[in-house]
C-alpha cells in the first residue's frame, strides 16, 4: 500500500484552487496579477514534487526552500487581491496557503535537524 504524502496532496489541491481563482481573475480582466499568481502558486507544488526525487538531503532542502519562496510570493499576490477594492478574493485559498506553509516550514525545519 502506498503511503499518503500530505504535502503532495495539499500542494495539488492548492494548485487546483489557484488555477480556478486565476481563471476568475482573468474573467474580470485582471490579467497581470492572475498571471503572477498562477506562476508562483503552481510553482510551490512543482518544487515540492521535484524535491521528492532529490539527489541528496541538501538538494531536498534546497528544493523545498524554493517552494517556500514561491509560497511567500504567492501570499503577496493574494494579499494584494484581498486588499484591493477592485479585486475579488477567495478566503479558502488564503486558508490553504497558510496550512501549506505550516507543513512546508515544518518539513524544512525537521530536515535540518535530522541526520543525513
């Protein structure tokens, strides 16, 4: 039986919601932010997935840290959407990115502490 990998599942779920949200933004002609959000938001999961085949522990941590940087950029674009009166916002996506961040930062922290 295959072991469940929560970070992989959460990153896919988040990416799917980001795709939906950016399609909504595009329908409202908010193309620039939608494009930035789509790229950074889906990159989180891409880097997490890439980390699963890392060549070493250092490579694993490096790829997860890239995912964390993309997560922070995505939080920025979402914050702009939340604060701008002319933009729509999805609070579910905000909740999901917070949860994804908690898991991601915990994995990074634990990876530093464990022996190679």
